C-alpha cells in the first residue's frame, strides 16, 4: 500500500496545535493510503514540545522531531523531507492556513496528471494585510525576473512531492535553502492546484517583516546572479559619466566655457554618486561572499535533540 506523510514544521503553536492535529487526523483517516504525520518542532519556547509528545504517545502514526533550538522554517522542512520514508509527502503549516481538507483533492489531481509534484497556488489570502499581500505578490514576480529558474507565482511551501523529488532534494548539499525554489529547480512534472488561503485561527505569524526580508534575500542570492550584473552596469555607467565630466572640464578650460574652480556643487554630487555606486557594489559582493562563507563552514543545517516514534 502506498504511504503518504504530512510534513508539518511547528514553532510556538501551542494555541492551535491540538485543533490542527484533530482536523488533520480526521482527513487522513478517510484516505485509502497508509498515512503518517511528521511534526518538526523548530525549537519552540512555549508548550509545543509537550503537546507534540502527548500526541505522539497517543498516536503511533505521528512522528516528532525536536530541534535543539530554533533553526528556522526551511531547515525544519528539510529535516521532515530527510526523515520521510513515504511514497508521497505533503508540506504544510500547523496553523490551518493550509486547509487539510484539501489533501484528498491534491492527491486526486496528482494521480490524474501523473505528476511528481502539485504546488498549491493562493488565489486569495484571507485577513492578511494589504502590505503583506502586495509585497508577497511582487516578491514572486521579482524573483521570476531575476532568477535563472522560473518559479510558480503566488505559491508557498504547501505542496505535494513524490519519492523521486524527495530523493533528489536530499542530495542537495547547501544549507541556506529556499525550498520552493529548489523543488522548482529539480524539475520533473509539476502541476498547480488553486485554493483559498485561510486566516490563522490563533497565534501570530512566524514571518514578520524582518524574517520576510531575510527569506527574500536568501532566495535572491541562491538563485540569481543578476544583482552582480546590475552593480556591474552601475559601475560601467559611473565610469562613462566620469569620463564625460572629465572631458567637459578639460574642454571647458581650453575653450573657456567652464570654470572648474567654482564647481563645488557638481564635484560633491559626482563624489557622492561614485561613492554610492562603490558602496552598493561592495555590499552586493559582501552578501554573496557571506553566502559562500556560510556554506564553506560546513555546519549542519539543524541539530536534532530528540525523535519520537521513529524506528531505529
């Protein structure tokens, strides 16, 4: 019998974890597959660990991974994929914004299309702020313009992947993962599933503006060299402007149509412009060097403190 796993990262979800588990288990019990849930506790500071241990003690179809500290959402998903032995896996959040009742439809679509992955496209984002909706929409479009790999628009990590994609994903060695981008990069047949994203029923978002910006920079730096091309273009434009200004000053001195000594404003403007281009270029290079530094250190992506209901 085919086996389906749900990979659910958790961080400080004590307010809704029990509700989420019950709703998800009801859906899984109605499927004609062997099913399990893999919860990855990303170093929660509330009662999430205790709740997950209680759930795992009562339900042997629930596996739990506890991290030693908070490593982030993407490492938590990576751990779930690495320790998943099922034929299929669905990545979803614990906050019920990714509705578990859609799982049968997602499985049916995957079977019908004989696809390796079904990525869930958000047609709407219930009760999310105007700022969050606009920035999220622009992020995906900007990434598609900047990246060498084309990503599906308006999609998150909520998706189904098969064993073939999981095996290829586990071969990837980088630690700074942008998982939805990597799954697109892996390829094979991937089809969309459109749904309405629900609002959180409790708790607060785990992606405030600071984490959103960090997430976006990781996606950009790991999938695009265009920032380097942009700063090269700025540097080239700065050189051209400098040459033109130099010629203008020289000819002005020769033919008397400029007085370089009183051009304080233009001098300061040019200095600030060149300085800004140089700082921007150094900053972009520094970001890429920082990525290289993190990868070269070879530290593990996450550290596991404890596992529950996993066989030896």
